[in-house]
C-alpha cells in the first residue's frame, strides 16, 4: 500500500476590481512539506476576464502569474522569495492580500499522487 501525502492547496483568483469582490478562478497551487512539493497550474481566460473588467491588463496578469511559477520552482528569476524553503514560499504565495491576484485560504487533503491531485483540482476548480 502506498503512503498518502498530506498536502495543502489554494485556488488562485483574479479579482479585477477589488472593491467589487468579483473574481475568476485561474489556477491552483499545491504544496506538500514532506515531499518538498510546490507547483502551480493556471489558465488565464482573457475573454471571461474582460467581461468582468473591460480594461483589465491581461499582459500584466500573465507576468504576475509567471512569477508564481518561478517562485514555486525556486528559480533565481523569482527573486528572494523563490530562494526561501518550500514551506515559506507556499506561505508567502497564500498570504492574504488585497491585490488583483489573490489566493483562497489553504485547504488540506490526503493523496497518493501529488501531480494527479494538482491536475484534478485544476480541472474541478478552474476549467
């Protein structure tokens, strides 16, 4: 029998007008401390976003979401946050903020395969 991994995940949301609190789920970040696993998957649906906010800066949102990827991978291009340990990076990414890109509160779970779990969560919560 395979061991189950305790993991946490958060949903990435774009909140084009923070004062209106309307958002669109655009991605999922999954973290497992024991496995030193931190990955993000996202898809920016510009058509839907422009329906919420016609002057939304799609190009800037793409750049910001790419920085989430760099931080998750620990790339030097991700800046000082990307050089932190995996748990600290996840906590930084999921810190409460009132910006255009926000995350849900982290949610826990158990799974056998972290990559499949990331795919499943992305399909259920974003697509």
